[in-house]
C-alpha cells in the first residue's frame, strides 16, 4: 500500500545541479540511494519521520542536501556540483523506524528510480 514516486532526474554536465523529488503515500522515514552499473546500491541521504532529522553520506557531504517534510510525505535531494561519478539511478526508499541506516536492506519500500547522468 506504500507508493514512492521519484522525479527530477536528467542529463547534465559536470558542475551542474539537479533536484530530485520523492512523493510518498504516507508518513515514513525516507531516504535516497543510488546505484550505477556493476556497483552496490549506495546510501546517499535520509530524512527521518522523527523531527525530520537528516543524514548525508560522507561521499556527497558538502554537495548534496536532503530536505522535505515527512508529514507532507515529501523528500527532496538537492545535488550541486555534480560529477561524472554521480551518474546512477537514484531511488527513494522508505522504512517505518526513525533511524537512518546506510544499509539498503533496512528499507522495505522502494520507488522505481530516476536516472541521473553527468557528462564530463
């Protein structure tokens, strides 16, 4: 009964910015993961239902920011100064608990993903 819909992906050049949106069908902790071909799914950022607390992966800290309002069932990922290594499918995920683990197996609901491609 939980639906997650991502939007905002596209093709950009190195140094450009994108903002991804995740719309959920209820109140959940929301997170962004990404996966490139041949790589493991990687945690990017999370937004907890407990006070909209946030977490950002060390690999993107300083460039990416998560924001939103879980009470409005929305999470955004602002991506600045994009690099080719950011190229991936970006997924929105949800879990019931308030913690923000980086392990993808801790999230039980997933969107279909949105493609982000950064050219050099």
